[in-house]
C-alpha cells in the first residue's frame, strides 16, 4: 500500500490576525518591548492593523506563542470589531525532514531577523524540509466537505462572517458541474473562486506564492483557544479525507525506452523522461509535430501506460498566460511510478461530516461555541 500524504511529517499553519485600537507602529513597539518580535506587523485596509505569523507547526508550543502575542497586543490596547477577520493559511506540503521543535525554532528565528516585505523565501526554514505538494484529490475533497458543511460551519463562527464580501461562502460553488469535473488546481480555483479573487471562505490565492490554502472565514479574535480550535478542525479535515476517503494505488514503473530510440515517439519519450520533462513547443521544434500531434501522442501514452503515467504542467504554471495558446504546456513522465489516487465510492468512503475523526475535547469546545453564539 503506498504511503498516504499525511502518514509522514506534519502540516504547518500561518496566521494573519486583523485588529483595531493600535497602529502598526504601536503594535510593533509593544511586541518588541515584550521580546515577541518574531512576527510582522503591517497596516490592513479593512480593519486597521494586522499581525502576520511565520509558518508554524500545529501543536501546543505554537499555540502558546500565539497566546503570548495576542495577550501582549490586547494589553497594549488592541481590539476586535466586526470588520476584523482572522485568516489561516495551511501549507500545501508536509514538513518531512525535521522535527516540530526544529521547524519552530528556525521559523521564528528567521522571522526575528527578516523585514516583513523582504524575500518571501527567507520566512521559511532552510533546507529541503518540505515533501511533495498535496494530491489534488485531497484538496478537492477537503474543499467539497467544507462547502457542503457550510451551514454547520456558519453556526460555529460569528454571524458577521456568513454574509461577508471578504470571505464569501462556497456552499453553492462545490455543487456545480465545473467543480465536479475539475481536475487541476487552476480548474478548482475557477470553480471555488468564480471571480478569481481571494475573498472567499476557502481560496488558492497563495497556492504558488506562499504554498498554502487560505481559510478566511474565521472572525477576528485575540483568543488563542478559539483560533487554535479552528485550525485543528481544518487540519483534521485533511487528515480524515486522506485516511478515510481516498484510495492510493501504486502505479507500475515506466520503461526507460519502450519505442525505437530514433523514432518520433522515441525522441519524444526521451525528452519527457528527463526530470524537467518537455514543453509542447520543445517537442514541436525537436520532432516537427504540431500541437495536435503532441496531444494525440500523450493521449496514446496514457492509454497504454496508465492515466497517471504523464503529468501535465499547465502553461500558467510554466511561464505562460491565458491566451498564449498551449505551447507552454509541459509533459513529464512519472518514470518511477506514482500513486494513483481516487476518492472511494460512497459505500466505502468515510463520512463527509466536518466532525468525523475529531477528538472529544475539540468537539465539545466547538459545540460550546455554537451554543454561545446562538444565545447572542
């Protein structure tokens, strides 16, 4: 059985907390005075001020750090109003080659020595600590479960976050034909974010720039308990979908050369067999094909060697833009074999409830929040 995405390593979170009552300079001074200058403070157009955390493991040490930052800000005069939101970014890759403590130390140390708007890569721990990008099927299933459970999610959050142009709900977006047939992050983004903007409860605005999925619906808060419970709920969505709703099957290793090496198929295979693969334009130049020849050949390879034998890298992810045609599209052979991942049929898949797999303490905390909100 192939290893599942969440079997090894851990996900990370990144917080963006909006508040009022303090300017960015006042907030920065308060944090520096308290020895908590491991976060960045900037202005926010919707609320006033925003504190941005480095990526952190989802565990108690991070939660305690968040608590200290929020207590410091609140003691200095920070306040929350209905214009404020609290955004949570979840990494789209697992951290696999270091411990949570080592990651925490490296991330906070880098935040301590990095100005907010400097090179984004410097905000992340050094070294090759991240694994592969999470499977598309996992992302899609989590978004689907969030969407169909939107009414229940609305109950656990402030009413101001249910009909809010800064975090539009997605329950209608996950039952469309466009969502159902989506097979790439770009297509999923078109379905979930019809205007391609970031102001949706779940969005992929930072998928490439930050390597994250953003969950924007939580109301502004300076309570570590509230935001950490929300983060654990989101983390569990990924863990449950991965372990209980997806089926992984290992594909066979591809042959190094299944064609005559000097034939057109052989030359194309050799080019796509390289680590970086080959673009449509590169194949056209080397072989004399037109785009239709390339697409037909890739389709034939998939029919013979399996649908997952070739990875398509879209033109947008390979330096092109919409309207450029398809010559920037690149094809890479999965030469070492790859996991074929599918959603289990309904009679075998784990339930879609957002509460599936939650521990009892977290479940009770959320139920208490729902009860408190219903009495307001």
